[in-house]
C-alpha cells in the first residue's frame, strides 16, 4: 500500500489528475516527489505538499484530505485510491475502472463522465455530482457513484448510464437525464426535470414538475430485480425498491420516456 500524507492545508488548489497507483508504480519516491500538482506560478510538486511512501502496489491511500485536492482519481483505469478526509471538485471524473473511496466530503462534479468503476463518498457531495461539466455531452456514463450523505442540486445532470445511489439530494436531481438509474431516500423539487429516459427511485420528493404524469402503482419484475441489485450497496434503498411505489412518466416536455418511482407508503 502506497501512502501520501498531506503535511498541511495546501496554499493553493492541487490537481491530482496524474497521481494514481499506475503512474506511481514505476517511480522512486524521489521521482514521485517531482511530479507537478500545483495550479499557479508557484510550481508546487507532490513532494512539496505530501510525505511519500511507495511500494509499487495497486492501492494508494491519501492521508489527510482537503477541499483543495481536485481531480482525485480522475481518469483512473485500475487499482484503488482511498482518501482519509475531504476532496475538492471532479472526484473520479472520467475514470474507467477501479475504486475511489473518500471518508469525508467531495466537491462539485464528482464522477462526471466516469464510464466504469465505483466511487464512494462516505460524507456529502457538492452540486452536480454525477453531472456534466460545462460543455460536456454527458455526466456519469456507466460507473457507480455512491454518496452516503447528502448531495447538492443537479445530481446526475445529463447522466447517460450507470447508477447513482445517495441518501438525499437537492433540487433538479436527474435533470436532462439521458439514461441510467438514480436511487435516493429523499429528493428536492423537480426531480427528472427535462429527462428523456432513465429511472429515478425516491422515498420522498419535493414538487414534481407538471409535465410528469402519474400512472398508478405497479408490481413489476423490473422493480424486484432493481431491489436485488441495490441490496449489496444499501439495504435501505433495496427495501424502498421492494415496497409499494407510485410511478410518474416524464418528462413529457421532452422525449418523455423516463420514469419517476416514489414511495406510496
């Protein structure tokens, strides 16, 4: 297990895009210390901010988090990264495989464009978790994003495929959703606003957009399969999928092939 220990709060935002088990596996600790991570004219390197211990393994632990640690696990293609503490924006953005775990909170755009692997945030996540960054065609695109706490607004904005599982989220969860699945215990106002396809499962929601139409309660094999797939991740979400649910079809202001399932209890 390789370890990076943050010495103190960084004086600027750090870009950790190229800091992962694969990129560090062939380097000595002295070589790794020279890798650039700064985002200003200071020219900060990895060794300026972290105490480095490398063993060439596929597991990297970052001890001591900070909201200034951006793009942790971005473009990861194998192995695992664990952060003890918080991280900044674009956690796991564009990752293809592997696992990223954060014990604290994450900033905005966690999991944006991720096509594979699993991202777990034990705390809260900022706005646009699993959502598309500005100018991008899609948000989460096949990966699994788990937020044990609360996510901000626009969760899964333009999500294309994959699974997002959260405790709760703010307004406009699943907005402009292309496909995929979002499961939450509670959501804010206007879930699925402008969604074309996809599935949103929620225990409670705020105001539902008028262009969603209630289609009654249903006992579908799909819901039992969804409950089975969710159980290894969260028994609470699995029980929600297995219970009585009302179905809303929408958003009829767009393609209208999405569905919003809300607890009927």
